[in-house]
C-alpha cells in the first residue's frame, strides 16, 4: 500500500474536530436580580461542565466583572451589583478559552496544574501543555 493510500485511509477514519468539540457546550447563565445582587442560578451546572473548582471560577468572574461575589448554600453565585446576562456570558466564555479549552486541539479535556509556581493547563487528549492567561 502506498503512502498516499494509507494517509487517505487514516484521514477517513479520523473524526472531524468539529464533531468532537460539539460535546462541549457552555450552559447559558441563568441570572436573576435580587435587589442590588445578581444571582447566577446555574453556577453549579457551569462548574460541572468546566470541571473546575468553584472558587477558581468565582475569582475569575470577580476580576472580570470588577465586583465581589459569594457562593450561597444552594451553590448559586451571588455577584454584588447589577449585571446583564450577556456580560456574564462573555466572562464565562473568556474563562473557557483561558482555562478549559486546549489551545492546540480545542477539546475541553484539560486539567490545571501548578508547575514552578505557574499555573499550567495540560490537555489529557493531546498532551499539550500551555500556560493559563492570568
């Protein structure tokens, strides 16, 4: 079998990258206003999809939105101030790009590690290692 034939056969059996990334879908934030507090109702669901610690995402959102936040006993994120859904959605998408999705293969199969005091994102799918955007 010639090289070109083997290459064609391998490419045919390889799944398209677009198909592989469809399994990762960021849930739209469900936000409600309660006085001067914005409550992110489905915060826990977002954490489950990202497979990240609550405090890590909370700190990121605090920095991005310029506010303080707490997690209540129901697992909801309570942000001080009024924030529209679109602004929170943009911050969550930025978090996914910076801390969840692999910059090489685009898959969400990453874990965060600390190496020499620096936070590193390691992809368990392709093995790529990259620094996180901090």
